[in-house]
């Protein structure tokens, strides 16, 4: 329950029947937008950071099992990074056969189901109208839709996080759902370790709920311990039990039997690649957050409202219901994880979208105002400590716009956004008691909330429509053309071989820089074929493939395939044959 300083209108502006129809419509939209036009290429004009050739890379072990009867056939085994995703891919391949549509099916279904899960969770802490708006925001969000259309880890990981949060939010009234929340959080982590921030947030909030209850009991104030506090503590205990049970089971069944492989892939390989640190690096990553990608720019209104909600919730976090506390931690710890690890890859931002959608919906259709009643009259001496958080929030808000004149330059956008944030903070503080604070307390009507929601969803659907008009099928056509050229089971070297393997029967042999099949000299000496980009440049996917080519002078291009990877989508992949020791390797 919110305290008296927090405005929360629990009135139901939608009837149960209207709410049910709205959720059904949102889920139908979600499924339609993700399933339509399959297996079209990811956006190459309005890009969102998707690397299409990673689809075959992550589906590698599941494809091996479905086509050749064994999970492990070479030195690249992503099942030790994402066993959950690998299992879902194998189920799809086993039931429907191997293909690009089948590879994408788990992502499509999981992403669509996350819309229902978010609505369920928002309904637990808000009202029917806010739940319906959250569902529509997530169903239509352009970036989220595009990641829900491809066979990458993000859609499944984020969907499991949403499902976990939803169960956690509902556990406030049904504590046993906390066990499901904990188990789903572990499943999200073993889909992609980037979900670690959510496990930390869940653990912190559980400790808060339990600690608050124990502190009240120690004060011998049982009469003042509300039923909500007791239920939240019970839900936290159930959640911790779910985390422990699923974690121990996963350790026993998966991690310990495969300890060497798990440590190699998750700690030595990916851990080492993200280990760069230092104050300068962290400052760079924080400053890049809203600048170097289109992520926040593509969802301006959602960004602005959710940032405002994060700042406001900072002051009343300890009085919010458990689901809303974790929603806030989701954003705060998620951003912290990005700054600590990597803000250079747009795909890492995707896990923020459901939380942003949920917080925006709560502000628009539950609170109907930005500031709680009376907050605009608080003296600045009581809230000055939050100035750095407010300043960074303003920087993100301004950065999503200030970057536009300098799309290919980072520093000018950073400077402009930082300057605007400082000026805005100064103006906010100067005008706080001159009407600005009271203005931010003003309420709006449900009709105004719906109007803003229509702007948000309309902008996303317009971007989707732009992609649909310009969509191509170059990548799937290239994969099928490769299958017509090479016999079933032909081994082919290169990361791009994995990317182009889902519509044919080749044996891709992944070569990364220092991992995969990189160190297997036998393969280099016995496999004549490799796949790589020739445009935008030879070996565009990474330097490892150039090393293979440089060690085999006399190679030649057998066939070229138009593909879509870089902005514009005018790229070219090539099947290359290289001479083997002893003069072998020429096609007869």
C-alpha cells in the first residue's frame, strides 16, 4: 500500500469485460507483429542492433542434435552459456524440423507471452487500465518486437525476467507465487547471464521485506504490523526458497557435471571479454548510455515518463509494494550493470523495455500525476541528496534528443546533453517553490492518459510499418542458395557458416578469436570451404577468419550471396574454397 504522500488511484476505469478484451487485443497484436512476414531479415534501415548471423551461432547445439544426433560435434558449444535457450530450440527443431522459422518460434512465443505476464504483474500493483496500457506498450514497442522476431537470447531471457517479476508482484497477495518467481529468475539467468542484475534486485528486496517484518517484531509492535507486511515477508521467504531450490538443482544437474565447460564459457571467455574497468571507462560508459544508440530515441515518451518515475520512486521506494520496489530496482540495477559491463551493444539494453513500459503505465493510468500530493511543497533541504540521480535522469532524457544533430559523433552529443541537464536541474531547483513543484503535482484525466498511450504505440507502429515496407529476405535466400550448392553434411569454416546454416544441411564450424574451433589446426588443414563477408569488407565478422585466409594463399570465391547486416542492407557473403596441404581442396 502507498502511504498518504503517494497518490495512487485504485479506481477501476475499465470494466472486467473491457479489460479482458484489451488484454486479448494486446496479446493478439503482440503475436501478429512478431509472427508476420517471417522469415524476413531484421531491420537494416531502422536498425536496432540485431546481428542476424548470431541466430545460427546460438542455435548450434540444438541444430546438431536435431540433424546429426549429437549435441557436441566441434569446439563451439553455446549450450554451456544458455542451456534454457538451447533446450527450447531443440524442442522446436525436434517437433517441426530445422529451419529459420522454427529457430525463431521460441522467441516469438516467449516475447508474446511476456506481454500477458507484464499485464498480470501490473494489475497486481495497479489497476486494470494501467495493466492494459502496459500490455499495449510492450506488445507494440518496436525494438522489443524486433528482438522477439529473431532467434537470439534476449527475447527468451527478458521474457523469463518479466514472468518472474510478475509472479513476485502477485506474491504479495498469494505468497506461494514467490517460489515460481525465484525459479523463473534462475531460468532467466541460465538463458543469459545478463539477468544477474535481476537476481540481485530480487535478493535485495526479499531481504528488505523480511528485515522490515523482523524489525517490527523486535520492537514488540505486533499490533502495528499490517497484513501487507506479513504477506510480503511470507512472499519473500517463498521467493528465496524458489531461488535456492532452482539454483541447487541447476548446480547439481547442469553446472557440476559440466564444470570445466561452464567455467570456460561463462568466466574465462565471456567474463574476460567484459572485465575492462576503471573510473575513466565507467564514466565513458555512463556518458554513452543515451548517446551512441537509437534505443532511447526510438521510444522518447516512454523514456521521459519512465525516467521521471524512477526519480520520484527514489523518495518513496521503501513504502511501495514489493512488485513496484523490484520494478524500480530492475531499472536502476539494470542500468548499473550496463555501465559496469557494456553500453556499446544495443542488444544489452533490451531488458529495460518491460520495466520502462510498466513504470510508464503506472504513472499514466494509476497515479495520474508525476509527483505525489504535497511533494511539490517539500523544502529542497530534504531532497538535495537526490540531485545526482535527478541530474543523470535529466541527462538520459536530454541525451535521447541531443544526439540527433550528431548521430555519428559521440562527444558533441554528450556535451550538449550534459549542459542541458545541468541547466534543467538548476531551473528545477530555482523554480521549485515558485510553482514548478506544484505544477508537477497536477493530475490528468484518463482520456489524457489514453491520448499519451496512443502517441507511444502509434510511434512504434509507424516504425514497424516503415520496416515492413522495406523488408527483405536476403539472409534466408542466401542460406537456401548455399544448401543447393553444397551437399548435406559438408563442413564449412567460419562464424558466418553458423549464421547461414538454418535453411540447409551444412556442418558449420565456428571460428572465434581464440575460441570455438580457432585452435583446431586439423580442421583448417582438412576443411576446404569457409564463409565470410566480402562486403562491407573481407572478414567483416571478425579477425579470426582473416587469419585462416592469410594462411591459405590461393583461395578463390566459389559463390557470392547478397545478405543484409550493416545499415542499408547492401552486403555480400562469399563461399570461399582454399587450397589444402598436398594440393587437395579443389572442387571437381
